[in-house]
C-alpha cells in the first residue's frame, strides 16, 4: 500500500490503483470509505483500514478493532 498525504488530500493505493481518498474540509476530513467526518489521524486510520480489508477481509481482527476505534471518535 502507498499512502500519499498532503495538507488537503490523502490517497491510498494498492498496486497503483486508488482504493480510498480523503479530503480536508476545514478541521475535518471526509474519507471515501467512511460515513462521517474524521480528524486527521482517524482519516489515516480509515485509509489503512481500507487497505487491510482488501488484504485480509472483513473478519480480520485488526479490521474489526479499527472499525470500533473509528466509531468511537
């Protein structure tokens, strides 16, 4: 996975294919794979989560825990 982060955008790619993006909207980030706004660190976690789902599936313990963590934020 490659993760490109700038001041206003983030892009996660796997094998040169974009799997998720995030855009800064003021103090919050909108991630293409997450239903609500996140802070910057949580947006990075959401992008990593998107890659983890592709690599290990929905039932992976890390996938389940990261989802719980993001839901609490």
